C-alpha cells in the first residue's frame, strides 16, 4: 500500500508572470512602482498592480 509521503499537493493557483518592476516600499512605508509611461493616442498610460484598482495613487515625474 502506498502512502502520501513525498507528494506535494498544489492548492494555490499558480502565480502569473512576475512584474518587470516589482513593488517597492519607501522609508515612509508607502508602496510604489517605477514604470515608463506608454503612449496612448493623445495621453499616456502607466500600469499598476490590479489590487490598487479603485485606490488613490500619486504619479510623480522623475525625468525631464
């Protein structure tokens, strides 16, 4: 009779592709990502993690 020794059962959904720019935390404890703005018609777009949807975020220009 065989037991379950040495068998690992995956109960969690596998994670998607890892972020190119991971979420970082500054000295104040705020989470942030550094991204390049992507052009979209006459405006720009920045992708943020999906769990930030509906929350307030701040976009700061780093390069000029």
